[in-house]
């Protein structure tokens, strides 16, 4: 929605109730477990020049690997954990042990299944002495499978859910089988396990049993299940699954999903930020339901970015490049966020292309231009099919940025970009003269000028 729809600043408090996650409301009249459960949702406001910090509680992958290797080499630690699991009647402790074994054991692989759709079961949780000595990852995984199978059959809801995911994805010696997956999810749902409510609801939705799907989604949502809250947000914002559109309820569910977002479900804060920044173009949401607030939008973008959601990091890279949403221009922070976006696996090439632009021009008093990196990131964006990256590669070959001048290759890239709708490439193919280094210097000045004036259209050339 255009910014012209925003109310005057003087009416800000009259139009808008707080979007602070500390003001969450009960869903559909269902009382929640207590106010304290909501106390940790909103990331605290940080100064605009604060450096991105590693995710708290994420444990760096390097530390995790080092810890796993250390524990694998210490048979006594695993043996003590095993002994406790065997002696106790505490199913939660036994499940914790099984999940730990899966974490440090051999990753799931498509191994032959010994019987139709069933996994190989061990008769005892204790591996032979030779396996204890070697502490092989495969043996640890097999032991974990034993415990998950046992606990699932004994009615432990989370273990039943895990078995369902194995049948759904074909993991750990199980063939993909949607019917068996659903049966395990249903068993876990009967045990009131929130992710199972969502899964069964998802199967009901696929089978067009919409009313039952919505009931199950709501049941999961009351347990703060993120996918369920996000799905209900979309249902009510758009009026899907035969439900009457109710934007207020939709935003309420989205707010809850954003507040409880995790690394495995990081999208909700990003969508909420788009709405608050009036950058969510798919839907026109009235100001009295979600009043525009750039500062709060920035905090939700940051939360999503800290959960390693690629588009959120790409957005923050843009904010720190052009100084939008109240951010101070900071080339270092911009580059860091763009780089994070490229590492998440869900980048569409925009972050790579932004990095190419940064390294093509450099940043005065921050870092020098680096043609090699500029070319590298443009190549990465080309691999993702981004038309403006194809155009950039044509330019790099024409001018000789990090590679020898090659007009033939340049024209090939220009044609590819033009065929994919890039207007600059079409215009370039119609020109007769070639670019040279002096014109390239003018292009660099235009790129830098564009950042100063917050004009992202100042592309290469």
C-alpha cells in the first residue's frame, strides 16, 4: 500500500494499538497460560550501528561439531547417559537420550528396508561390546531408532510424531508412506502434541476437509505452534479454507507466529515487518488494523534475520546500504547482512548482486573495490537466473572487470538478460558503441551517488 494512506503523525496513538509482542491477546477467547510466557518475544531495540551478533542459543556450528566429536571420543559419557535411560521409567529422559544419539549419530540415509515399510528393530538397547568400543556413528543411530520405536509404541507423543516424520520423509530405514505417517501423527495428536495437531490439520486441508483442518490448526495455535499460527494468519487475511476473511484475527495470528518464530520457522516476523513497513504488496491492510511503523518493522526484520531467514538479511543489507527504515548507512553492516542472505540457501540472487555492486564500487573509508569479488558474486547471481545479474556479467565481459575483454560473451549475456526482460540489456543491444574504462569510472560514480540519494535504480552503467 502506498505511504499516502498513512495517517498524520498527530493521530498515531489514536489509530494504532501497540504491536509490541508483550500485548498479545488470547486467541478466540482461549485464555493462555500466563503473562510471563510472552515476556521474551520482542528483540530489544538496538542502536542502528550495532553489529549483527551471532544468534544467542544457536550454538555455533563449529562449537556443535567440536562438542559432538569430543563426546563421540568419550565412551564413558554416552555409557552413563545410556545407563540412566535404561534404569529410569521417565519416557522424557529416554526420548532426550534418543534425540541426542540422533544428533551425534550418522545422518539419515536411504538404506535398504528389511520389511515392507518397517525399520529394523533391535532386541536390546545396548550395543555389543565391540560397538561400545568403536562408538561408531551408525551404531549410535541404530540405538536411537530402537528408543524412538519403543517409546512411540508405548504412547510417547513426541516419539510418535518423530516416527510420523520418518514415514513422511523416508528417513532412517523407512519407506515414504503418507498413510502411515498420518496414523503416527494422529496418535501424537491424541496425546495433545502441538506439532502433530498442525500435521494432521495439514493432511485434512490437502483432503479438502477444511473445517477439521481449521479446528486442528487452532488447537496447535493455542500451544504457540508457529506453523499453525502462520497458517491461520494467512487463512483469515485472505479468507481461505472456506473461512470468512477477518484481517484483525489474521494479524493477531501473524503476530503470535512472529513472536514465537524459530530458526526452522523464521518467516512470520519478516511478513509482519513487511506489513508494518507497508511493503507487503499482496494485500491492502487498513491502518486501523496495522498502523505503519518503520521502527517496529525494523525490529521484526532484525528478529527474522537473526533466525537466518535469507530475505530478512537481504532486506537489512538494503536498509544499511541506502539508509531506509531509520537505519544509518553502514557499508560493513550492509555487506554482512547480504553475505548472511547468500549463505542461507533461500536467496534469489538479489543479495549476491548487491554484494557484486558493493565490491565493484568499494566504500570510501570502509573497504576498497575488489573486481574479483564483484565478478564472483555476479556469477553466483547468474546461476540463480537473475536477469540484472546476466546484464551485469555482460557489462563485466565488455569492460573487462576481473576477466579479459570478451565482446562475444558480453553480447551473449546481454541477449540472455534481454530475453528475460531486462530493459538495460535491451537498450545495450541497440547501441553501437562499446564501453571503455573511462565510461566505467562514470558508472561507479553513479552507483555511489545512487546510494547517497537512496536511489536503487542506479545500476551498473
